[in-house]
C-alpha cells in the first residue's frame, strides 16, 4: 500500500482504514510502506527505487518475519495498490521488478494516480489547460475554470524553499495542521509551508516536473519558474504509458478515478486503460460520477457488510478485480 502526497509529503499512515480492514478480512496481509520523499532526492532514485525495494523485501524477508507470528505469507500472490501519486508508484512496479530480476506483482490497483507524464510535460505550464483537456477528453460540460485554477500559485521564493529542505532525504512529512489550508480539496496542504508550495507548483509551473526528475539540482535560483527540463529518457523511466507502448507493462491493473478530478485528469486513466486492453493486458477502469480527486476518502465499509459509498466510489469494484487476480 503506497500513500499519496505529491511525492513530497505524507507517510505510510496516510492510507485508507476501510480498505485495510477489507484486505485483512479476505486473507490478505496489508503492508503500508514509506519511501524517501522528493525533492531531497529525485523520483527515480528515491520513491520508485524504494517501492521496488519493498517488493524485494516482501519476497525475501517478510515470510520469515510473518512465520515468527504464526502467519504464512504467499509471496507468489502479491498485489500493489496506491492512491494519487502512490497509485503511479504502484504502477512503476510493473516494470521495475522485471528490470531487477524479481517476480512482478500479480495485480495493481491504482486510485486516481497519473499514468502519462509525457503528455503532461508537453502541455505544461499547466496540465489543467484547455489544450491538454481537449487532448484527453471531449467532455462537453467541462470548463477551463474547473481544471485546477482554484489552486494558488507559489508565494515563497526558490531560495526560501531551498533553505527549508533537509540535508538528507526524509520518509515522512505532515504539514502543520494548525496552519490554514492552502487548497481545500487537498486538505493536508498548508499555507506558508514550503513543501505544500512545491506540491502546488506541480500544477502551475512550466518545468515543475524537472523538480521530480532531477531533485535538488532543479532548485537552482530565484527565477519565477522552476528551471531545467525533462529528457525523454528520464520521462520514459517514470512513465507507465511509455512502458505499455514498449510492451514492458504486463501486470493486470484496475483504476478508480473521479470524473471531475482537477488534479489528475480522469480521461488520462481512461486512455491508459484502453492502451492496456489494446496491448492484451487484463485491466479495468471505474469512473466515479461527479467525484473529484481523493474520491474514496472517508469511505467506510466494515468487513462483511456493504454500503452504497463503497460501491458508488468504485472501491468495491476495484477490490473485486484485485481478489480475482489473486485467485481469491
């Protein structure tokens, strides 16, 4: 289980309790992991490497630890799931495991995580702009004002943000809840918090993706926008759609995505799932009508019972896909 937070914030505690209980009730041992956070390290050498390393640990170390507590773990049935940026990191295990010579996951469950960074990069300064949205969807009722425009631009200078960074990568960061919310729909982000400012810059600045790809080297000066650019090689290293097109993504994958998501365009997930099907990969997507980002937040469903929200928010459908792929 991999938390979200824009690759720069939150920790393994930021996962969904109801979904955790559901997994346990179906004989699945849920393990929420931390990873090193950007921007003290870049996304390839930090989060993506650490998530792959967690898969290695699950195969090599977890069975012995579990046996000490009387639990038998079958590592040949391993699922990876994540939320938002954690959903993207879950998808990267479809190819990073093969590159490392370890067994691929049996199934991936992605809750509203990005799957096509190349298109996002090409259409910045804001991937909420109308040209990108037209590329992804013909949703006639959408307007440009719906696509992330309510989020504030960065107010802190690059030098202020750089001074706030830690000397070494960290694995947990929760902004001070006493500060006012910077973005109500992304409730954990806080005003005057440098990492919150960096997360919001991903939505607003032409070269913000370079911060993820290059780490601290991208924070070079006090220019209005974050500097540097993304090479095709580094984009492909993090881009699930590029790996599908290259035939390197073969893990069955299900996606749950809010129709009105103004952080990650819903139609990106629809297009990605279509690419999976066209490549012969078992897949599915559930578009949650009228829902935004974090569409499953707050959904409660005690094991053994069902409620409308569990199904309406797509959680039940995603979980059933996961169980089928695990043979449960």
